[in-house]
């Protein structure tokens, strides 16, 4: 008995010494600290905090799927998803995350957060392509009235698909109406713009683009298995389907396509994709999109014209017809011909001239096109209320 006690005493002493050494080492070396919290637990805690803040639902650990896809030297990278029940008008939510061991715990940032860009810049787990995409561009974004995305619709350019539902929430009826449902054509779902792709869940791909944007594609069949995979615009992501592995319901095959900016779903209305500007309806799943003067509502066909360049515009003659090209920035200048409603034009620079009123209001702004002729900004959709390529 005595001996056993004696050994126990030595063991306790050794343990105390080791703790002391570990503590000393932590003070001497700045990093990495011994991490006492499991990274999956740290990510889960952040995910649940967001889920509880966003909805009245009582999400718990059993609803979360944290997948660490890369891990090394005090860093971790992966996906974090909150699954939902298999009801209609519900979809799972989630994030791509980067975590770094800091002060005995994990700093966790989700894609789109400012801290995510900071961690991405330093992390050895993030490849060069991802670093380029994750870096923030200090441009004026949606909140500053810039609705350009540089995105095509998420299927092959030149095809017409049915917009089975107009703008609605990622989850269904909740605001913002970030999402649309599409089906048809060859049923191949493609990246709306270049970026890096991640499999969030079976059937769910997220592509992170430049300028703070990302796009989500859900219900896919035969989706790619992606973990930071570089994709070009139009790259295959999967087929439209009815997959509901992580929640929700799908009565017929389609892609539930959502637009995100800076770590949150944003209203797709006002944004340009495939040279269509989306608009909300009186309620979720209604609404539609406009290309020039052509309007397509839910249930109609959307032709994918491809991405509108950042210095390009779609002619909107506000009722059809043509727009007169002039030799200078005003209606007093000579006519040089015309350009049709729905045509794409490239803007070289802008200047003030005579005022005109189009679909979006009255403006004195005129644009000099790449062919040297001028047109009023009142009859162009650019995604920006102002010059898109500087002043002349
Ligand atoms: Zn949908």
C-alpha cells in the first residue's frame, strides 16, 4: 500500500513538472499554442451561434456536419454545414472555413468574412488560386450601387432553360430573395463565373468568386467532388436533380441557385447574370428577369447570353425598338445609326450631355461606345448608376 502511494506521488510530481514545462514553452515560443479545443468543436460552436442568430430554429450538434479537408501545423480548412429537415422550402446553410490555433483555442472564420481573407493570406493550407479569389477587392460593391457580377447563368451559354421559380430565399420564403430555380436544356449545371469550388454536402456545391461573391448550387446529381478546385466559367458542376442529402425537398429535378456576397445570401434582384437583370415579385417564387425590354416571369424561358463584361451594357430602349447612336453626348448631335433593344455594347468612357428618361429614371449621363458613337445612359443597363469605365 505504501509503495503504491509512493508511485502515485511520483506520477503526480512528473505530471506537474510536465505541465510546468509546457507552460514555460508556451510563454517562450509565440506559436503554436497547445490547443485544448478540438477544431471540429470550435467550428461547430461558431456554426450553431450563426444558426441560432439567423432563425428561431433550435439547431444542435446533431444538425451540423463539419468536415476538415486539410490540416497541418496549427491550421485547419474545410466545410461546415447545418443540415435541415426534409420539408419543402427549407435548405441547409453552411460555410467554407479556415481555422488557426491561437491562444489555446481556434480562431475560425467563414468564407466572405473579412477575417477569412486575412487567414487565407497567411495559411499554408490555402493554394495560390484560392488566395487570389479570397483576397478582397476594394471596389464599390452592391451596397455602393454596383450590381455587376460578371456571371453567366449557371448552364451552357446559348441554351434556354425554364426559370421554374423566380427570386426566393435560400431557405424558401425568407428575405433576402437570393435564389432562383432552373431546369431544362441538357440539365448540366455549370459555374456561373470562374472561382474555386467546394463540395458542401452531397448535391451542394459552392463556388467562391472574386469581388466578394459566391454562388451556391443545390439538389445536384453526380456533382463534382471539389476541395478548392479551380473552375472556369461554364465548368461542369453536376446535373440538375432532386438531391436533399442535407435537407429540404425537391419535387422535380432542378438547380436551386443562390447568390452570396461577403458571407451572406444577398438579394439577386438588381444583379445581372447572363445579361438578365432579376427582379422580385409580390412574394417569394414570383418575380422574374429582364433583358433589354424583354421580361420573363417565373415559368418562362431564360436564354443564357453569357456574362456581361464590366465595361459593357445591355441596351434597354424601354419598350422595344432601337436606340440612336450620335456623334456626341447629346440629342443635338448627328445620328450615326442605331443599336437594337437587347444588344450588348461596350463603353469606352462617359460624359454629361442632354437629359433623358428611361426605365430606371432620368440622367444626363452619356456613354461613348467602342465604335466612337454616343448613346444616353438612360437606355442602357450597366449594373451601376454612373460611369462604368471612367470619364472621357
Ligand atoms: Zn429554390
